[in-house]
């Protein structure tokens, strides 16, 4: 068995497990195969601990909320805890064969066999054991195939909106309403971790709890954002963010930022608004006159940080969809390639 499981390991699976509450019955079936010698009440407890939760009750509370948006799960422990070490020898041996860092990959492979996108929980084939799950896991890893139970880690982004972005959207709306532009009233940087759907073709809507007001002095908070490739509107925004992080070691991560304005220009989105827009082709014009065709409130005072971040997010979604289509037409093409000529912070 160990030799079979090791066959999965040479192929790095850079995806994050993504499950919804409706997948629970299929998850139980998969765990019954992977941890066949464990008590049924212990399997979900073991799974929860591998995912970094202290108990199944705490994980289930999160999973119960995952009705529209998937709950993302990654390996959250580096060594077995006391509960796992108290399991019978056969259970501990099976877990040693699988390995903590390979366990969730096999859960994904099992769910891929037990669930059908059209018919739901169809169950594993009769008599299917761990060998069938391992073979499917090896296939998914070797061919780097997407499933309905994971997202591409490389496509998660930290979307960051600058105060100037926010002000440009407010003043663009004010001009359309025949009002005079205003000076910056003290707007803040805001950000959110945005997550693609399982195919990577577009991004999920931002939820209010995902939005983070950025404090440049909070190193831990900035570290969380810069765990992902940062997505900003313009190079000017990136430079302003770097200046605000002066002295913060995390600013090095900004060198791997996506510049949405550059992507929009490369695919011709800015050309579309050149004739229509009464002002320069900025973030407001791209969102209002461009492909996103965003609506603005009657009173620009309603354009708060959440509204402005969604504005940037919609632009990002359109660009991502375009890059996805290009990638489908060009084998080996990366989605949102990181610009190689933008290194202002060395």
C-alpha cells in the first residue's frame, strides 16, 4: 500500500480542497474508505484536526454555512495531535502510509469519484477501496486536472484598493451627476482575498466579511495579504502602497503584483472606452464605460469602501475571464502572468 500511495507524491497538486455543506454525505463515504479501521464517530474528528480545527463541531459550524460559497480547507497541522495518536495501530498505520500532507489530496480524489455535478452524491462504486482513490488521485495530480472540489492556489489574489482609486470612483460618479469633484476626505486602503471558482474561469463575489481595512503598521495583517499575489489597479497604486509599508519587510511581496490597468490595456479594454469617456481612461471609466458597465448610485455619498472594492473586483473578474479564454486557446498559457518588467522595490 505504501508504494502505491507514494506514486501520488511526485506530482505536486497546487490546489486547495473546497467543499460545501451538500458534500457531507459523500465526504463521510470517502473517509470510511480512507480510514476504514477508525470508528465512524472518529473519522470526521481526524479529518477536522488535519484541516487545523480542534474538533469536528468547530469545522461543522463552518461547513454548515458553506451553502453558496465553498469552504476552503488545507492541511493545518504538521504532526499528529493527541487524539490521532490515541487511535488504534491500524488507523495510525494507514495515516502514516497516506501522510498528513497527502491526505486532503486523496479526499479530493475520493469526492471526485463519489459526486456527480448533475446527479449529486452517487457514491463510490461498489467494492471500491483506497486503491481506486489513489489511482484517481495520481491521475488528477499527473495531468493537473481540476475538479469540483478544489481551487487553484495560484489564482487566489489579494485585491487591494487605494484611497486614490476610491476617490476616482467617487469623483467620476459626481461628474456624471453634474457635481464638482471633492478632495480626499481621509479614505483608507482596503483589501480582500478573492477566490476563483473551481474551474478558474471567474472569481466569486466578495462577501462583507472578506473585506479588510489595511493598516500599514499591522505587520501580521499585511503578511496575510501578501501570502497571495497582490492585485492592484495601477503601478502608481503599487508604488504608493510600497511607500506606506516603508520599513515593513512584507513589502518585498509586492514585486509579484498584478497590475490590472496593464492587463486591461493588453487585451484592448482601454481602447473601448477611449471615445465614450469624457475624462481620462482611469478606474472609473473602465468600470462605467468598459465591459463591466457598472451602475452608480444616485447619490455618490453611497460609494463607500465596499462599493469601491466591488468596482475594482468586477474589473478584475472581466479581465480574468478574458485571460481564461485566451488560456483555453493557447496550450501552456498562464492565467494572469506576473509582469516581469515591474520591479520598482528591489
